C-alpha cells in the first residue's frame, strides 16, 4: 500500500462508522465501475477502429463540417 493511500485510510478512520461505510461503498463502486469500463473499452477496439475509418472517409469526401465551439 502506498503512503498516500495509508494516509487516506488513517484520516478515514476518524469518520463515524456510518461515514466509513459510505466511503467504503463509494470506493468499491468506483473500482467496480472502472473495471467495467476497462472491459468494455478493451472489447470495443474493433468497432472504434471501424468508426474512425468511416469518419476519415467521410472527411476526405467533404461530408464533414468543423465544429464551432
């Protein structure tokens, strides 16, 4: 465990039990979400490549327009 994470856990240990549980729930949910996104992204490389190729083809044909932001 890193020093920074140890520091965070030390500070979190001063919270009420309810606050500690809420923090733990949030951390666990974030970790699960991150794993889910990693899995989804890893499985979408072929589709992303296909979409990028389509976009480049449309751009070369003059079928795109610049975004005004």
